[in-house]
């Protein structure tokens, strides 16, 4: 038996709402370009366009060894990165879990912990320097990837605006992050000088540029989404940058906030429900339609809607499916990749992981279609921000490379192919000149490159 007319008409109706025509994409792109211009000319705009103070583009020929620290979530990562020229890189790294106590306690404890970890790393891992007694200027240069909102005023200066992602150390907000880290290094006698502070998108862009000097854009599709690109310094009208020898600066777009006014994004009732129930309603609207943290929840909202109308699972949900964020974005990946005749992998997720009492093949086909709609729309929206940057930088004709990091991009089936297809619809044959590739773990390498570029000044 096939699906009933009521099922078909419901799912087709939802599909229509998730559909993003090339005309709609063009409208979104136009608005995105306008918002970029606004953000470049004034502070405090919806799309903040934050200057990174990273100037200069890696050539791939740089050589030297630098340290990198990455703080932004569950783990603190410490890397020693050796650039060997011709795009070749060697990395050693160590990870430490950041405990809940450290995330919430006084900030000097968090930064002392970081300094201790660096000290441990240096004594266990590095071969390349031994700081000789009495020689004080042979300090290791360190680039710091700090993925929280920061108001940056120089390559090595930036004030924490607000903690996110579960960090709350009460006395750190409005303080200079580099200063706090440097002071801890001093307290612990760790021979390190913090020369650069970067966002993870900036790091991803830099690391990809080292391998491919034609790189224009760095993107994260992980828990959240954001992008950075090389901008002509005179176009960043809101800053007065006096160094005439530099032509380009990386700008961190912070595009998750795009269209939080809800002017052009085609929000459905499923998106609005997610936003209303989130811990930051009205914020990060674009991110909520695209990134790993949210795609599962949008899908869950669709499924619950169909269940409530008795069009799915015979009207039965489960305790698990009723729980917020229980439908993980990984499930979408598995379901979209499920090519078995009877959708067995999908069945496992629904019946074994989410404890739905029983499912029919038609139920599972409907679930798969819901996942496809959500995943396809996310990829097409992603192509819009990418296209807007290419248009803004006048690179549609000549093409560019794009480095992308994040589990969503790495693991979600067809994500990259769907972006490419949308770019073809928008740009025709010129789309072939846009090279999109995975830039895994780029942020550590990028922070080290930022430290190197800063040291060259
Ligand atoms: P982060 O952005 O936190 O640094 P990641 O790039 O690993 O780290 O992104 C984590 C996000 O990716 C999570 O929201 C998770 O839901 C999503 N994710 C992880 N694995 C997959 C997968 N196989 N398919 C789709 N999404 C995934």
C-alpha cells in the first residue's frame, strides 16, 4: 500500500515550504550583500563583520615553528606546528578536557589551567626549543584560537564580550583575553608570548590559504556556522588602519546572525517553534536553519506535527522523541544515507534509539523525506552566503577556493554536492571555478600562521 492522500498532501505541503528556488536564493543573496556592506561601514550591525587585524596572506613558503591553543568548547587543544615550506606542515597536539568547575570558576583558575597544560606540553612534546637560562627573548610565539564573541582591537588584543557554550567565569567578560592568558603564563613561568588572537573561521581560512593561495573564504559548518574572508582594507570603512603596506585583512562575518529581523529568510512554523523554545530566541536565525546543533530539532518538529495530525506512526510518539533535541543531526546523516530497500537503518533509529513503538515502511519514507527537506534547505542556504561573498569580492568570473571545517560538512551526505549544485544554478559554468574543500582541524594551524604573520611585522 502507498501513502494515503492525507499523508501525501501534508508532506508535499511541508516540502513546498522548505523549497528554496533560485529566485528566492537570489533575493537572500542580495540582502546578504547589503548586510555585509552595512557591517563594514558601522559597528553594531546585524551582521557584525568583525575585523580580525590579521593582514597578509600566507604564501605557503613560510617556515618556522609556532604554538597554537584552541579554546572554544569541550576540549582545550594545544599544538606545536612546524611549517616546512611548499605548503607542508607537521603537527603535534595534546587535548585536555575543560571541567565544568573551570568553566564556571574565577577566570584566573581557567587561565592557570591553560598555562599548566602548555607547560606540560612543552616538557613532554617539544624538541625544538630549550630556553637557555639567562636568555629571555627566546620565547615561543603562540596563536590563540578563542571561539567566543570578542571585540578585537589589534591582532593580539581583544575583549570578551560574552561567554557562550556553557562557559560562565564571572570576572572575565569585558577583559582582554590575551592579557589574561599572558599573565597566567608569567605566573607559571612558561616561556611563551601570545602574539595572535583569532576566531576559528579566521584560523580555517589561514590554514587553507597556506595550502592553496587562491583561497578567499573559510567556513565552519559544525555546532554553529560562520565564515571569514579576505577583504580589501579600504572597504572596511569603520576602521582607520594606518599601515599602508598591507592591502588585505581577514574579516570575521559572524553570519549566524544574518537576517535576525526575519526579512528574507523563508522561516516555517517548524523554525519558529525552534527559535521560540531556544535559549536565545530572535538571535542567530540563519545559524538555526543551517548548523549541526539545530537540523535534528527542526526535523523533530516536523515529525511531531505529523504525529499530532495522525499522519505518522499511527499517531504515537515516544517519551524520547518528545524530548527537545532528542533527534540528533547525526540521525539525519544516517537516514539520508540509508539506501536499504526497507529503510532498515532508519527503522533502527526510530524504534531502537527513539523507542517509537512500531513504524511502517511508509512512515520511514516520510521521515526520510523530512530529513531530505531540512538537509537540502541547509545546504542551499549555505550556498547563499558563499555566493554573496563571491559577488561582494567580484570573484564570480575568476573563481576562488573555499576551505570548510566542521562535522556537518564532513559527514552529512551530499552537503557539499548540494552546495555545488545551487552554485551552478546561480552562476552557471562559472560555478566550476569555485573550489570547495574540507579543511579539517584548520583552526590550530591557522592560529599558528596568525602568530607567524604577526611576528613578521
Ligand atoms: P564544533 O563545531 O563544536 O567545534 P563539530 O565540527 O564536530 O564541532 O560539530 C559538531 C556538530 O556536528 C554537532 O552539532 C553535531 O550534531 C554535528 N554532527 C556530528 N556528527 C555528525 C554527522 N555524522 N552528521 C551530521 N552532523 C553531525
